[in-house]
């Protein structure tokens, strides 16, 4: 059973320090109806989220394919968390020369 961890006793499980968290999913713009309607997509935060989404998805894609975290080799949150941190650091080290060249 999945259980949400609370940041504090007074804050609900879906809250963040900056306010309530709204999940931003991509709208289906093909020929069929989308579950995401204009009430969600009209906000400027949705456009920002969709513009930044490829950058985030690229990192997670690298972590899953090259980093080997599609199927974890360890059990337990401590070991899997350590492996994820190590893999994310390796991903950042690979991105570093490109980021330094752009700066």
C-alpha cells in the first residue's frame, strides 16, 4: 500500500512550502478528446511547465536507460535512494561540459 509522507503534522501530504502542488500533465492535441481541458491549460504556469518538461524528462530517461534504474538491483528505500543519487550525480557530470561551454 502506498502511503504519502507528510512534511509536517500541520501540512497536508500534497502541500509544498510554496503552496499547493498542481500536477501538470500533457494535453492530447491529436484528433481525439483530451482529458485536460481549457481550465487547466489557460494558466501561465501550465505553459511554463510544458516548456521545461523535455529538460526534466531527458534526465529521467537517461537515468532509466543508461544509468540502469529501469529495474533496481537493490531493495529498500535507503539503498535505492543512494543508487538514484549516485546515478543523478553521474548524469549531472555528463551534462557539465555542455553547460560550461554554453556559459
